C-alpha cells in the first residue's frame, strides 16, 4: 500500500487489525442454554437483546453511552468535513468525502441501536442540541491545517478503535453488532490518516512541519479520549467503570486501554519520523510498556464542561443545519402522510 | 448511490437502471490510452481535436462535485449528508475519468490535479449552473434535477461515441446519473407536494434556476466540432428530452414549470464565469497552490 519496505501492509496499525478484534467479532452469541434471565445471561457472558427484560439503569446507561457515541460520529463529521472543499488533491478529496460519509453512516447505525432501547432519534438529537447529552470532547479542538486530517485519522480514530474493539463484545447485542462493522471501517480511516502523515513526512519541509505540528496538537487530546484515570487510587473514586464492567458493557479500564494505545502508537510515530510531544515518553523494560507524562486533566474537565476551543461552534453548526432543514423534514412527513392516506382510501 | 431517504414515492419517476453498460468501460480500460505515448512529444493530436469539448464535460462534473461537497454536515438530515456526498463522489469520479485522457490528447500530458488545482478561472469550461453558490435545499434539488436530467440524456448519447474512452466513461456515468435524477425527482415531488411552505420554496427555486439553464443547450464551437466527428453530442439536440423529463417531475410535484427568463447565462464554455467561480477556485486550489510541486 505504501510502496516501500519500511511499512509492512500486513502489520496491524490499529486495534481492529489485531486478534482482539477477530475474537470479539466471532464472539459466540448463541444463548440457548441459560434462558432469558438478565443476570444469568450476563453471568454466562451472553448477549442481551432488545426484547429481553433488563434493569432500568442498564437501559439508561446504554442509551446514554450509545447516544453519546452516535453524537460523536455526527459532530465528528465537522472537523474533517470542513476540509472537503480544500483537500489538496482530487484523490484526497474523494477519500475524505467517503470518510465523512462513513461517519454519517456510523451515526445512523448507532441511533438505530439506541432506538432498540425504546427512544427515538429525534429525542436524542434534541438532547444533543440542548446540551443534555455529550459527544466526545476531542471534536472540540480545531482542525487548523490539512495535516490535522492525517492526525485525526491516525491518532483520534486509532484511539477510538482501541476503545471500540472491546465494545464488539458488549453485552447488548445491537450495540455489539454495530461496533463490529464500525471498527472495520474505522480501521480504513486510521490507515488513511497514517498515509496522509506518511506522505507529508516524505514531502517538503513545510509539509513535514505541518505534520509534526498536527501531531503536537492532537497527541495529548487523543490520550485524554480514554477518559479519566480509573485504576489504582482513582478506582475508588467511582465513575461509571465498575458498574459498566459488571454489566459487560465495558471490558477494560480507561488506563489499560490508554497504555495499549501508547504502546501501539510510539513505534508508528518512529516509522513516520514524528516526535511525540512528551519528554517523559520512554520504554520501561520492567513494566514491558512505555512510560508517559501526566495528562492535563484540568484541561480535559474544562473542555468537557463546554469551555473548549470549538464547543460552541460545533453545536451551533449542528443546530443551524438541523433548523434550516426543518421545513424539508416536515414536507417529507406531510407527503408521506398524504400518500399513505390516499393509499388507504383506494384500498378501502 | 444508496439512499432514498424518508418517504418513498410509489411510482418511480425515472426508469429503472437496466443497462449495465460496463463492457465498454472495461474494454476501454484494457487498451492503452490512445495518444498517451504521443503526448510525450508535447504536440497536440490533430486526429483528436476535441479536448476542449471533453474539458467542458469534466469541468461541469468537477465544479458541481465541489459545490455538493459543501452540503456534508449541512443537509436537512443525516441520510441526505450521505446521499449528496455520494452524488459528489460520483461526479468527482467522472471528472477524474476524463482529465488524464484530456491531458493525453491536448498535447500537454497534464494529470487530474494539474487540471483541477492549477488552472485559472478563464481556463475553466464549465457552465454557470454548477458554479452558483449553494442555496437552500430546494435550490439544490432544482439544480440537481436539471443537471442530472441533462446528464442522463448526454451520457446516453455519449455511449455511442466514436471514441471508445468517451463511450466507456459515459457508460459508467449513465448508471450513476440515473440515480442522481431519481434522487432529485423524489425530493422535488416531496417538496412540491409536501407542505405549503415547501411547495412555495420549491416553486421559487425552479424560478431562480431558470437563467442558468439555456447554457446547457448552447452549441458552442467545441461541441459542434466534437459532434461532427461523432465523438460528442450536440447540446441543442438534448433540449427537448431534458425538458420533458423535468416537466414530468414538476407535474407530479404539483408545481409549475416556469417559462422564459430575461437573463440567460452564457460564456462558461469559453471561460467567462460568474462571480462565485473565483471564490470556488480559491477554496479548491489554495492548499495545492501554496505548496508548488508537493505531493499529498
């Protein structure tokens, strides 16, 4: 794919290209032995399906998580979408359009998965527009140069896949199945991001500087995507991790996934020739992992609370598009209702 | 194309896709590009003097793809972000299919990005219709209805082109633009026969697009030459069939096809453009032009 002997196309670049994905995707969802009791199904690591009885809190947790995931896909179209008209070559333009389309598609799968829990898309979109539900904070950072499209693919999609591969084994069937497909497509996105940076790093001095600058800006926000610390001392502070793990929604702690991500990305940065912006980043032989510096959690909480560079811009854009389209959706509904009535009358 | 969003229209407005027409594309691709070797000497090909005609077709597709790309994240619903993205991708593909061939027959050996990123406004050969700024959703559906109806008739004609490559590109494009026409038709019908507001907006959009239509059917010098060689289609010969297609949709939509317009756009095929073209090119080209010689 890259026409060189440094990058082996068969070498995994992200978690969706590892055995963990294959194992999750093939996870047995036969459930003929334990009946349909919720606790028994969870204990047997089998899937809960929409018509099964489930605790209200399980349902609410899933609605919140799946909706937040769907919103992230839809809001996530914006930072790269605004580069479609500016992509530097026609090939890049075509790939970028296809990528942003995929994100819209992921949003639709996920809204559909949430709808199986008894809520509709319009209600979820209202909650997004009213600020009652969140999306991934990473999209509150701006895309300043073309290289940001590369850094988003490589780092942000890479981190998202690391989070999502375990979700392919989520206890809730529709979410797990959506994740299996989403991860496969995200894997292409991550590769295209890597390839953008690869080309930039082998280009002109200005292109190399652009790539390095983008990596400098996206590295730390990407690490924060795994969420606040939840192992060691932090584990006692609560949060969603413990209950979500007991329900088979979450499989690994935030810190463990973050470590796996760092371990996977450092060698890729070296191949790219990009210097990751962390002076404390070094291999620890004893742990068998890379050590890395402290994440700025104050910034994380600040952006999460709505005070990031693009929070207002993203929601304003989303609301405007939705409001401007209201008359179109009303017309489609009116047309459908009118013609459904006509069909009934002619049948009667 | 994957998406026909929301309410289905029970009667298909356009005919189903029946003709795969892939064999022409495949045979054209298997053979070396005629003229590809000759371009090295820098001489134009006197036996294929129709690069200017093909440039008009390619630029129409390229510029409209650029405009449609602006809809992504701005559409009335997520399904429509995807659908308009699909149309943009198809049109971009049509342009990319033609540019390298044009480069091989106009004697310059230019590639797709040379055409898209490095030409100034006066060198572009697209009609004014496709360069106009994005309006509301009704404006876009009016433009897409007319443009795809035109492209359906155009590419149906070009599948008989005496140039195998042109026939091949047209065969593939014909399948795509039939879907585009279907998509636009479904929306025009829903909007026309939807609410009072959507009816009024769709009618107004049909009137606003009117001044940009005549140019699609102008027999400029390049198309007269290409049609004379059996390579191209004379635009004026497409007029009645295109209008008939649009009129059927407009009637089903309970709208009125407006008639006549004092101003008619002209000059796109000879590089005379309207104000929005300069801004469109600035956005399209600025990164590529800021880094001369760079690859991406």
